[in-house]
């Protein structure tokens, strides 16, 4: 009888172990150990594990908080430096805009702007003329003589450096179903000096722009298959006649000078807007 009772107790013990580790897999090993932790012979192990886990979690949390704090301090320092720079730069640019005076106009053309794009339109007899301009990547530093400055090393007046926007522009002359397209480039200061040195003696007139390409196409969009004539290989007389056609339609050196002044002022305003936008982003939390 005693052996039978012992056998039943052994079976109960095996059944308890099976229910704890096998019948409840979702609890995992740690949950099973936790179940035994309430019993006196596992209490020491449970306390030791609890103290170690708590200490480890505290150390990890402390290091993470320290790293995050250091990172925030670095970001705050860089944001502060950027904010100080933007404040000074915006003020200087706005003072420069005030000194410029009135808005510059391009006579004879209706002007539309869309961010970096500028569109000029006018009618000429039965033709519609559209000029497309983009002020991106068109700003360059140019030296300008200052008559009030003391003489330079070579005896002439010292130069002042100013930022000038001289974008390329495309002229589209619509006549019926056909479009005459002139891709033009405004001459830079160095290019103009070089061309004048190569010109004939006594020649006073100098074009402020060049025809880079010329094409004729039908419809609103010019396909890649359309033939394009390069200005570098044009016959001289043909090139001069094209320039005369543009001149009659109000696209000449006077127009280019007004366009340059307009784009220089407009690009500077875009620059100030960009700085102010960045300033708002830096200040935001």
C-alpha cells in the first residue's frame, strides 16, 4: 500500500512538471521559473535574478538618457549658430534690397514669375512671343569699377565685386502653327572683354547676348527629332539676319540689360525667402 501511494505521488510530481513546462509554452522558461520562485527552495535564485535585471535595466536607461541629452545639446548648438548667421544675413540682404530702390521693369513685356522661373510675353503684329528664363545657376560675381575708390596697382580705379544674375533664355516666336525657337546666352563680363579685344579697331558696338541654337518646329512641344542649328557653325550673314529679326521684336541689348537687372533683383528676393524659410524651420520645435 505504501509503495502504491509513493507511486501516485511520483506521478503527480511528473504531471505538475509537465503542466508547468509543456502545457503552457506561451509563458516561456522565465515564466516557469517565476512560478517556482514562490517556493522556498527557489526564492534565493529569484531574488538574485531580480536584483541583477533591475541593475542592468537601470544602467542601460542611464546611458541612453545621457547619449540622448548629449545629442540634443549638439543639435541645439548648431541650430543656435545657424540662427545667428541667418539673422545677420537676412538683415544684410534686406538692406541691400532697400538700397536698390524700385522694382526693375522689362519694357514692352508682360512678366510672370513662378519660383525660379520667369516668363515674358508680348505680341508683335500677328505673332506671339514668349521668352522663358530660369534664374537657377545663373549668378556670378563680377567686378565693377568704383570711380570714388583710390587708384589700384595699375593706376585705374579699384573694382567692386557684385553678384549679377545672367541667365540663359529661350525665345519662341509663334507664327501660325510654327514656332521659331532661339536659345540665347547672355555674355559674361570676361567673355565680352575677350570679344572686344578680338574685334576690329574702332568698333564700339557689342552685343550683350549670343544665339546659341536655332530651330523651327510645329506645335507646342519640340520633339527630340527636330533639327537644331548651332550658332557656332552658322554662316555669318545668316546669324546677323537672325539677330536682326530678334531686334525688330524688341529682343536686343537694351532688353538683355533690363532682363539682367530684373533677374538679379528677383534672384536676391528668392534668396532672402529661402533664408527666412530656413530660419522658421530652425526655430520650430
